[in-house]
């Protein structure tokens, strides 16, 4: 869910509230000349180019999405939004005005992007933030200044829900099982528009119709569960037809929870299926053979839903997979394209180490997408492009010829229109599959047609490399994008996964923390090649490194000051092993792995916007009572704040929680210090309430 981002070190997301809760290195270059779009072969696949700027999306439509056969592109909210000093990605979910000059480009560039995409045969869906406006006052990306969050260029105080509509004392949602609070109170202080009012409905429809007049073809409605279904239907009923003469395509973000239900919104559009993405994570981090019962696993009806493997919220809060899961993540996307179900989406965005981290930018304005540096352009991957063509060619043909060869290997056809097999295991697998295909030799779309499969008597012996797939639908598949990829970032296995290093380390100004280790990816113990970690979550230093799969390695953290002097941790070398999924390594300076355990601190505390909760205590790994080195807790399960902290085993310590506002002012909880003693086990948990 989006549209609710606090200005703290950790974002507070209503996704987790409501729930209670690729690294594809071989990215291909654009063709030297623009390929010609085959507009007769377009399907329904949506490329979610999340927070790309307008010029980059226009180029991608022309050179990639159109030639590859994507049906549509989903883009970020186009309105003016909050601009704050850290330029966090969630700025754009705090609307300041409905002008179309934003951090992604000007209104003119926005219109030019739509034209370019239409010329390529690609529809444009924008992210519609219509439940609320900005919680934070300040200045927007087009220069709009807000001094009251209830008075914007588009809305007056009377246009928002008040205490007459919301029963909580501070107007914020306190109980996510209470429908009145969910839909009439403020999501983390974001002013909640009174969508039951006729003038508000008309104003929101006018904002969306302004986009439709420019050529926008539909909308992903942000935070739709916080808008009553009757209000959503009334707003959608006021939308004009698109420039193509069709009704705009609407799909709503309705995060799972006790109330409301996704089915409540089927009258106004399709609904994004979070359960589908959860099933993908479960299968591709477990047994893909479980997918044989996908349709009865609680996913939404195909006719009413939009499927996805991850999105910008769920890749960050851990609910779903992310590019950091490497090949398994890509395979989940290939399966999504292969299996006949709902409208599929493919997500492309940027690399990140902190959940709030901004996209690559210049003074907040998002810079052009560079798929070889800092971005993960899954939409361009050779295998994904091949499967978009496969998806379009197989059309409405039913799933058939399902075959489970092992917990890691499955295959299925589409009633003779195509065949797909996937191997999520760590070694190559060879099996004979009944394909349902006519006899002949077919091009494998996964590697761009570089290899072929021969079907005889309806069956084929297929060798599937580790963490890879094979798919075919005709004998003359012609690769359109990424055809010189050679497989390293496309059809073949990347053979790497992301290792995220999180190290608690207090430092002085000018000193930074690095990780160095025994493998090339970690500098082979050469401190000049050590990987610098980000201090954006200080005192937790974090960084993501692509490491080989199924590899054991040793590592250590070092500090470098402004003169280049190196200080090593005093403990023994740390050890770790990668498998085939992303791994997180949580450590604390000078606390050896063998001597360490972890405590997950859980603190129930309500806060104002911009205020965050920290834990600080008597031992070094809790800041030694120095509030500057207190550990920031995550608000992803707000109002419970949570963080796993590495501490020594068999150690008694005292601790307390503090709140820090956006100016750095510290408020201590009242009462005596809390106390805790660790033993020799791993994994302890506290459950506290602010006092």
C-alpha cells in the first residue's frame, strides 16, 4: 500500500499495519535504432516502471515495451507532491496539488511520454492517489507551499473527514478491523478526503479526467481500501472514455485485512492480488510443486484481479520477493507469464539498501534510468521478453499437461499453444515431458531462441539448467529485445544472490564502515576493494552485495576515517554461506558470531507524523545510553515498532525506548529502566508498551 510515508529513518506503511504485519546483472543495452512495434501482437501484460521519469518511460515504450509486446505501462503518480530534504520515494504519495509538474518531469514531458507509448502500441496507466493529500507541510516539486495540511490549492478544510466522521481522538486509524476508522480516519496523519461528498467526487474525477484527456488509459488506485466501495464506484462512474474510445481500466490496491474485502471493489474495477504474490514467494522459496494447487490456494478470481510477484511496498517489508532473491525471483515472474490466470505485471525499479531510499535523483528530481547502474530493468530481460511473447501467443488457451517431476521441477502446456517448464533447483535437471504440442522443432524463448526443443509423439526430453526455465510455442520465435544478452542476465542463470550486510557500529564524523571478505565480491580481503556500507539507517550500516550462489565465505567489518586509516573489528572472522535465495547478515561491531545472539525488540507506541521510536541501553550494541547511537525501530507493523538487534550471549543489560522527532528532539519513556538477560540460545523477543 502506498500514500503513507513518514519522514523517519524507517517508513511507516499501512500495508504492514493492516496485515499486522534480480539482481540481474547482465542487463542489456537498448537497440541502436528503435525497433518497430508489432501492435497486432499486444497482450495484457503490464510493465510497472515504478518511479522512472517520463523521458525514460517514453524511451522504454519505444525501444523495449512496444517491440516486446507489452500491453501497457504503469507509471508513478504524476501530480505535484511533497519535496522534503531526503527526497524519499514516498514523497510522491503525498499530493500537494493536481498540477502535472512532478519529480518525474513536466506536464509537457508527461504528455510526450503518453504519445510515445501510444505510438509504440502501449497503453498508459497512472498511479492515482485520491484517498488523501499530504500529511507534511512545506514545498512541493512545482513550488506549491502548504502551511496547513487541510488547505491545498485543490481542497478546503470542509473537504476532509473530521471528528464528526472519525471516532478517534487524533483522527488517525487506531483499529484496522474497524471499517469506519479504516475509511473515515486518517492513514498515519494523511488528511482523508470526504469522498462521500459530491464536490469531492467531482474534483477527483476531474483530476483523473485531465489525465484521460492527455491519453491516459487507466489507473492503479492507491489505498483504495480506505475509500468506501460506493464512493469508488461513484468516482469511476464520472470518468470519461479514453482517447481510444474505451472505458479507462481501473485496478484497486486493497491490501488483505479483516475489512474491507477485495470483493467489495469488483464493481469499480479489478483488484491487485496480494495473495497471489504471497503464493509465488512461498513456492519459489520452497517447493514449486505446490503451484499445482494454485487456483484453490485463496488467490482472487482471475476475472477480477491483477497479479504481481512484488511491488514497491512488499519488496521492502519482506512480505514478497524482490530482485535481491536473484534467479528465483525471475523464475516467479516467468511462471506468472506462463500460467493462465489474471492480468500480469512485471516490476522494474531501482536497487536499494534502506526502505525509504530515494530513486537516483538530482535535487529530488528522478534522473534517467540507467539499467546498467543502480536500476533493475526486469522488463528488458531476455527470458521475460520471450515469455511476454509466449504469453501473448498462448492467449486464452487453458492450462494442460501439468507434470510435477520433483519439488523443484514442474512443466505444463497451454492446450497445444505452448509449453513451459521450470527448474528452481540448484542443479541441472533432465526429464521427458508430455507437452501437448505438435511434433516439430521449437525455439526456446527463454534464451532468445538460441536453443531448440524437439517434440516427437507429443513428448520432449528437456534439460533445464539450474534456476532456469525452457519455454516454446512455435518454431520461428524471433527475439525482439536483449537478443545479444548471451543468457547471463536473460535465459541463463545469474548464479548470484543478494547478501545484505547490516552492521551496528557507532562512528565519529568522517568515519565510514565497510565489509571485506574472502571472495571477489567482497574484495578478497583487500581493504582498498572493501564494500562501503550506507549510513542512512545509522547506527545500522547496510549494503547489498551480489555473491555467488551456494558459496561459503568469511568476512569482517572495518572502519575507514577521512585519512584512509583502517580499523578492523577485533573478533574472529565471520562465516556465512549463500544458497539460492537472498540472505541477510545481521552483526554488531566486535561481537563475534559465536558469542552473539539476537533480541527482537517490540514496542507498542503511537507517534505523530515525523516522530520515530528507538531503543537504547547499557551495553555497546544498544548505544551505551547514548541517544545518538540508539537503534531506530521499524514502523512497518505500526503501532508496534520492531527491530532485531545483535547482542552478546549470557549478558544482563538495561534498556529504554525513546522517541525522536524530525528536529532530533528526544523524549524518554517514563518509569524505571527495563532489564533483560540473554542466555546461550539464539532468538529472544521482548514485548513492551510505551510508558
